[in-house]
C-alpha cells in the first residue's frame, strides 16, 4: 500500500536521525528545505526532476482514476490521488477501512475474552473467580450498616421463606 497513514515529519532529516544527503554531490543538509534549495540552485534542476531521476521515478498516478497527481516535495513525493473528488474518495475509503479494522479488532477482543472464560471453565478456574467475586460481595456487605442492608436486601422480605433463602444464597 502506498502512502496511507505515512508520517511526514516537519524536519525529516533530523527526525530520521541522519542528515539528508544530496544524491548528486553527497553534500548533507539538516532539512528538506536546505536540500531542496541546494538542488535548485546548485544542480539547476527542479526538486520534482530530482525526485523522478534519483529517488522513486515518476510515480504520479492517481490510485483511483489513473490521472497524474501533484508533486508534493522531495520527501513526500507525489500525492497518491489526484484532485478533490479522488482525494475525498480515498479519504472516505480510508475511514471505512479504519472502521472495518476497528470492528474486526473488537470482534477479536470479545472472542478472546470468551475463550479465556471457556478455558477457565475447563480448568475450574472460573469457579474460583466466581467464588472470589462472591466473597468480595460478602465482605462489602459486612461493611454495610443495617439501613444500607435493608436498602439492598429489603425487597427480599417480600419473598417467601424458600425464595428468600435462595435469593440471599445467590447474592452472598
Ligand atoms: Zn548536490
Ligand atoms: Zn484521481
């Protein structure tokens, strides 16, 4: 895939930890502008010509419609899509692709979580975990005042004896 999501640093030479070298005379520059100026003044060619002849060639075809695209600079090269409508289209495609990726990611996560619980069921680990959860509820209940307990479990009083037992057992 071409330039999608490509990070274009403001000062590529410095960012990449090395200086930009002119491929024609080996002189080094701190940044893109320095190199660009040098190419134009010293070698008397445009930066586009330099890019085409010495970097990647004339890769200026819109990946959607095949028209030629704009030259952006010696680091960026050519735009991946031409004019407004193709750029917008590519943008939408990119957003859609990101969305799909996100949905896929979510699906994988929930599948993974499901599998973790499945494994726990097999190993009996889930019983321990559920027991631990139950214990922490019990512990929390010990910290509740009588009123708070009433608020939390008062509705149970409306249940018959058996149902009450069962409900309390379920929660504790
Ligand atoms: Zn040079
Ligand atoms: Zn196009």
